[in-house]
C-alpha cells in the first residue's frame, strides 16, 4: 500500500505528494462543495459582458481609424487584440452552455461572437467538447495534447516549428483549425471531418456560412476604406488575439512553477475524468484577469464547464480545501502585466517536448533529458 498523509493523499518516498496518484476525493465531493448559486446562469449578466466588450471594440476601432498616428497603432493592436480574445472567451461560454440555459440562444450568440474573430463556432465547439471529455488523456485529448517520442522524432522541421517551438507555436491556432495537430489530422471546417458524426455535419456547414458572411464583410470593408485600413483595424489585432489564445490555452495544461513538478498524462485504465481534470492549471494574468473573463481560473472550469465564468473564482475557493495539494496555487503576477508567464512559457516549450511511447502514467521529457537518463542507465 502506498504511504499517505492523514487526509489520504499519496506521498512519494521523499515525503512530497504524488499528484499522479488517484486523489482521495471524488468529483461528487467537489461538486457538493460549490455553492448552489455558482451554477445559475444570468442572461442579463452574460449579455452585459457582450455589450461592454463589443462597445469597447467598436469605440477603439473608431478612435483608431479617426485619430491614430504611427506611434499609437501598435498600442491599438495590442489593446484590440486583447478584446478580440475576450470576445472569444464569451463565445467559449456559449459553446459550453454556461452563457444561458437556452441552447439555441447560446448557439446564436456563439456564432455572432466567434464568427467575428473567424472561429468556426460549431467545429470548434465539438472538438472542444472532445477536449474536455478527454482532458489529460494522451491518445484521446484534442487540445495541446502531448506528442509521443516517436511522433516527435518523425516531425518535419516545419511541423516541429509550429507545434513545439517558442514563440512560433503561439501563432499555430489558425493552422490547427485547418489541419488539426500532429496525430490528430482533421479540419474544423469540413463537415465530413472525422471530428464530426453525420448528425453534426449540418451544424458545421452553418458555421462555415457564418464565416463566409464575415469574410464578405471584411472584403467589403477593404473595398470601402482600403486594404491598408482593414489590415490595421482588424488583421493586426487578430494576430495579437491568436497569440493570446495560443498562450493561454497552452498554459492551461503546461507551465508549472517548478520544472521538477511535472504534470502527469494518462493512458488506459489509469485515466479518469477527475484525474485528467486535475492536470489543468490556474494562472494569474494580472490586469487581464477580468478583461478576459477569468479564463485563467481553469481548474474549476475544466471539471465543471457548466459554471459561468463570473462564478469561477468563488467555485475555486470552495473546492480548494478538498483539492489540497492537487490545486497548484498560481504564482501571483509581479505587477499589472503578467510578465512572469513568459518564463514559464519559454521553459515549458524548451523541456516539454514529448512523452514516452508506452506507459499509463507518464511525464513530459526532451531529447537532452532522455540522453542523460540513458547515459545514467549505462
């Protein structure tokens, strides 16, 4: 029998917690600890966030188009790109059904919000549902899943650049939507992609039509005010938003504070929904926490995606005493800007290259580490 502490948490031989072991609590234990009102969705509150975000986007675009000078454009791109990311998060709530209790309304708002930033709403929603249902599973997870050592070694230079090289990988999302990722080759736009069953194909087509409308509006904008104006007003912020999306979604499942505290990944019977969900991480994004709707509060969200974003922090505080060491307290932002996260990003992209081809509980490794282990074994 493994050694445990008084609460039942498994200990390693050195006395530290073995966070790859099954936890001494259940998903129901966590759910029961969350206050009842945290599950309630408010259409008025959700729509207020939408109106505020869209008003900020429209206001900044108007001011930039009317008054911007050469030195203020980069400031606009960063600010507007951040707001595009905030809009993605609201559409993300629609996809989870945490925006309102009405699925048709959620899908309508999700199409409006995600089409504006060129995301195929249903294609993304269905693959994201697969991600949540298989989080932490090497073979079945969908988003930022680890490559096996063999997969990594077989990657071409371009795929390796886009998939596991900082900072190039922070622009990978559009390519992921088109082609998927290594080992998961499928399109989020094609109704006959293996991501979707026959009953979902019409949904994917609906999202493609919405995207075609948005592309038409952008084309009209280029005709009306010029290609350069649309490039500065829309495309440059859109690239900033892509960096935000790839950064935050990567850090949801990578970027522990200490390299020695590696996150486990599972196969076979070792995986469960609860154990997989406990491999997610919260991060402090400083001044951006509220701007992007607390998307950094991710552990509670991954376990209970039905909770609206405006209740996630309270839900997190409620389950932390039960989670114990399985909750990795996020490093506080050193100031308004979360500059500390760049260190985590760079380190993770340098060291978290692949997992072993075999084994039901495994951890990330990289070529230099593998070579060092091999040398010690010899």
